[in-house]
């Protein structure tokens, strides 16, 4: 398939994604806010977001812009109160993962919480804004205690191909201080697309292939050593996570 067609198809896909976002924000979410309970709103909003992303993923396949393979997602059905940690090579990582999950709590940038177009959706879905303060930690604790799983990207931002991964310690701090299990999700993309600083119209010579693999689960007993400072445990866990994602990306 020619790069010209893939450029046109990419433009169509992103335009459709934007239109879908407007429909979600101004037609579907307002209806969801009419539901009687906070939990009903949350589940309905998360399901609506998941279906929207699933339609977008299908559109990418129909336009033959690339492929996305999902491996091991059945493992996630057994997780309760678990941190789902993934590397972050492309702009669409969150979209692809959530497209397969009708229920998934997510940590989002605080700016989205105040965004005119998206705030209604992220609030209805019960997503947690990363304000980097005590309220964020309390919200995470409440979510996990209720048995919900939380998707986080420990890098905090998209990575660049060929450069070492740099994980922030926030996810490790949560796992250590709250004694929560971790499920590792690795994302492999070749050739790389939509990485940090890359424009949407930069089209690779070959069609990209993404593989998203649900990997091992780390129980708290494997990274918590009673009596040792949380700061040291978080540093060691961050190193372990970095080494894993470096191997798998």
C-alpha cells in the first residue's frame, strides 16, 4: 500500500477519532450523567469509552493502516485491586489497551480533568487526575481497595526509540506503600509511530505492527521487604520495572 494512501487514511482516522470524541462528550456522556448512582455512571462511561476506542481500532484495520495484536488479555479477568503498568511508546497505547477492557480505571494527566471537551468523560468514568499530591494517593487507595484495577504508564510520557527508558517512581511508590500486586503490560511497535515529538503525518515506509502483551503478575511479597525504607524499595522496584520494559519493548 502506498505511503500516500496511508497518509490520507491516517488523516481520515484521526478526523473520525475527533468526531467520535465529540459524540461521546456531547451526546453519550450527558445521558450517562442521568443514571442514578455514581457507580452506574462510572461503569457506563468506561464501557462507552471502551466501545469508542474499539471502533477506532477496527477503523485502523479496515483502512489497512497497520495491525494490533493483543496477547494474554484473558489474564486480566483474574485481577482485582491490581496495578496495571505499561510502557508508553506511542500516542495510542491507552486507546488500544482500553479498547479491550470494558472496565478499567486509569490515571490521567490533571490537564484532562479541566479540559473543556474531555472533562465530562474522564470525571464520569472515575479516572484519577495525577495532581501529584495527597489527594491523588488517597484516590488510588480508594480505587484499589474497592477491587478496581488501575492502569498507569510509569514513564509519565511517551518514550523515544533508541533512548533509554526513564520511569518515574510514582507507580512503584504506590505498589510498595499500599502493598498492591502489579500486572505488567508490554507494548512493542515496529516501525515506531507517534512517539514523543512525532507528528501524526510522519508516515513510516512500512505499515506499523503493534503487539500488546499481558505479562507476569508481581505479588507484593516479591518486592516488599519488611523493615526496609519505602524509598529504597520503590527505587529497587523501579529498576526492576525498567529492566523488564527495556527487554520487552
